[in-house]
C-alpha cells in the first residue's frame, strides 16, 4: 500500500471526510477476527518490527507476552519494554516510509526521529540537524554544533547526504557538557516546554 499516495489524496478530503474514515478505521483496528489472525502468526521470542507513533518509525523488538488486545515487547535498540497494539506490528514487512514531493517544507508524517534535516536559523544561515523529537507543531532537532532547536515542520527540508554520525558525536559532547554543568539547560518537564512552543506557533 502506497501511504504517500493515500495521504496526497486525503489532502483534498474535508474534515468530516477524515472523521468518517477514522471511525471506520477504528472499527477495523478493534476487529477481533483481525486481531486473532495477527496473534496466530506470532510466537513468544519472535523478533518483529513495530511502528512507534512517537518516533514515526519502525522499531525492532522481541515478543515477550500476549494479552487479549495488546502484546508486550522488548526493544532491541534500547532494551525498553512496551505494551503495543497488535495492529502496530509489521508482520508483512511493508515499507512504512512516507515521501513528500515538496522541496521545502515538510509535514510531521514525512519525518522520523533520526532523520537529517536542514533549515534557516534566525540569521538566515543554513543549519543541518538530526531530528530528536516530533512535537505537534515543531520538531526538536540538534545541529552539527550540538545546539538544540525547535523548528516548525514547514521550515524544514530533508537531507539524505549528511552523515548522521557526525551529529551524533556532537550530541554526545553536548550531553557530557550538560552533566558537567549540573543540568543548566535541563528541565524536569521537557514536554511542557514543547507544548509552550507549539502554542506560540498557533497564535
């Protein structure tokens, strides 16, 4: 299924059209026959990929437990445990990427955590950065200099030819500096800061 094509067609749909479709999709997501069909194809200890809506990308994990409507998994990358919907498991190994035809300006659905993007800063200088978090209206990114920004999706462009490892090295240096400075720039509630920025953008 071509997700990019479907989303392009949905751009012409009204808000009511989208709502009506969402109701029908929710019904199918809760269809017990569909859920049981997926459960029958899985086993404890099996390695799977599941789609994480927070990072907008697939995560590799190992199945640990089945429940009636959820599945307990352990991520391979960070060993974190999650209770996920059966619908989120990519049992058919489909391509989940969404491509944008826009040269400049992206939508949240076209980005994933870890993507390399570019944008113009307040001084109109081109910055390259790695996506760290997807907020409702902005993306949290870190530049090659280790500086963190929150940038509106419409101001971002994707860049595939920049080495993510360079930015990851700068990110590590930033984290080490942060620890030495007793969390000078940290907040105990980063989501609150994200929401404040998003609210300002909506005004």
